[in-house]
C-alpha cells in the first residue's frame, strides 16, 4: 500500500513538474510579446494593436523560408532553423519600421484613438493577407520540428531538449535586450527618448531614428515569439496572433505598461494562471483562458497601474 501511494505521489510530482515546464514555455512567449508592447508605449505612448499579427507574419515568413530552402535541396536542420529565424527577425524588423514611419509617426498629433484604430485595422489587413496570399493559408500549417526531440530525466521531470533550448534562447534574448538598453549608447538614447522627448532632441538624439529602431526591436521580438510558438506546437495558423496579441497586451498592462520587468512578470503570471486553470480547476482545461483572463480583470481592478508601478525616470 505504501509503495502504491509513493508511486502515485511520484506520478503527481512528475506531472506537476511537466506543467511547470509548459508554463515556463508559454510565459517566455508571452513575455517577448509583452515587452514589444512596452517598448512601443515607452518611446511614443502608443498601443500598436497590430503587434500580434506581426507575430503571425513572422511565423509564416519563417515557414516560407523553410519550404523555399527545402525545395532547393537544403536539409540541414541547423542551417534551416538559423535561416528561418534570421528571415523572420529581419523581415519583421523592417515591417515594424515601415509601420512606425508611415502609419504611427504621421499620426502623432492626432488623437490616440486614431493610432489605436489604424493599427487595429492594419492587424486585420496583415492577418487576412496571410490567409489569402499564402498557399491554402486558411488551413493550419505544420511547422517543422528542427530542434532535438530527445529528453533528459531529471528526477520526476522529463525535460525535452527542444523546450530547454527555446527557454534558454528566450532568456538570452531578454538578457541581451536588457544589456542593449542599459549598457549601450543606443539603449541610452532609447531611454532618453522614453523619459523626455524634447530634452532628448536638444541633446542631439535623432528622435525619428530611435523610434524606428525601437519598433524594429519590438517587432523582431514578436517574430522570435512566433517562431517559438511554431516550434513548440509544431503548427501555426493565420489567427495565432489574435490570442497571443491580446495575452501579450494583457501581460504588459498587468505588469505595469512602460516597465520591461513588469512585462516579463506579466507574461509569466498569465502563463501561470493558465497552468493553474488547466490543472487545479474541476472543469475541463479548455476554460483555462477564461480563468486566466478573469483573474487578470480582477487584478486590473485592484491595481489599475499594474503590479510594478511605472516611474517616469524608469520607463524602458
């Protein structure tokens, strides 16, 4: 009897560890999206609601790169994966700069609602373009599994190498972003613009260039999240950016819009709520999103400024 109870406890611990690992993976993707929202708000005080759909375009750009390279005989998984990531990052960085230059900056003097509306409509244009222009874009597309599929047993946790690699890569991206913002002249310029645009201009900082670079960085983060999503689920569809965009925005808000650390915290918090909803609630895990959003609504009512209150001197 004791052995049976020990076995059940062991199984429960193993299952719990697996859920935690899944939550960390989701949290990393949400954090990358949320940080993008925070960067956009930091330098221009705007909400770019096409951000999630930029993620979708990035994921499909990566998939198109894979298909194109395979068609010319390239089969090496590392080469394919590197090419997919590079194309997605460069392409979405360029798209982000175009959005900033020709849609967001011209509307700076207009009411904030105009920018919100135009980026919302742009998101629909991007999403529907993928659905209509990509071959059979309305159907879910299998995403290549290019990372090692083996696993390592760490006690009760069965750690898949592909998940570990993606977690490590996401952590390196976030650490790299922090180093960029805090240890480089470019980061200093971004923080100066976020703190006080007029003072930054008088210091000789090219405001337009900084905005374009910031939008490029945020959109590149969305591309990385899109590729991670495809590698994690081995499938993408033209609407993945809808939910991921809403979750990323919610994570940025609940963490404290304008705070990088708050966006990261919000992303992992939302993933934790989804995990709790899938594990602990007495009804089907299909309601995990409902549970997570309900808790986020309650938290926003309790702390309208977010979990990490923004200070003007600490923006971005």
